[in-house]
């Protein structure tokens, strides 16, 4: 079974093309729009790809100092394992010995001073002529004792 031939019925797109084809003002407007888009695309491409002098780009060579000071836009920091280990090693080497051999002169001086204080306290306690207030004042005058 064969279908009878149908006539071509133009859709919305074909009608648009027919209308545009008849009106030269629309063609010119559309052509201007397309040319504007192409020119803008070319300008954007050139601006993005070409290296303009003085635009902040610094040309450096290996082994040569930079002709400009380059400042980073962001601040970053990191912990250097090498420098941290070097600082730890240096600190370890700079530790002074904490304990020395005991100084016997210090111990002897402390014992002698303690014996002097005890002897003075004994004399104050055994003084029959001193009043109680005088004895307290004499004991409070001993710098090593903190009496309240």
C-alpha cells in the first residue's frame, strides 16, 4: 500500500526563513550581530592569549635575579620538616647539664646556720629576764623564720 504524495507544508522555521529572505533590514541586522559576536570573540581570545608588556608579567631566566619584586597575592606558610629537625637538634645540643655534683660547702653552711638559729632560739627561751613580747620580737627578727 502506498500513500498518496503530500504537498510540502512549511513549518515555523521555513516561514521565518522566507520572511527574513524578503526583508533586507533583518538580514543586515542579523549580519551585524554575527559580525559583532565574531569580532568580540576574537578580541577576547587575543586579550587572553597575548602577553602584553607591562601587564604584570615578569620574564625571568634561570640563574638570574628577577628584574622586579614579585609579591604573592595570597599568604601561605608551611612547616619545614628539615628546619624543624635542625632546630630540635640544636636545642638538644644546647641543653645545659641540670644536675651538678653536690656542693658540700653549701650543705655545711646551711647546717651551721640552722645550728646557730636553734642555739639562738634556745637562748631566747631560757632568758629569765625577757618578757614574752620581747621574746616574740626577737624570734620574729630571725630572717629564716616566718612566724605569724
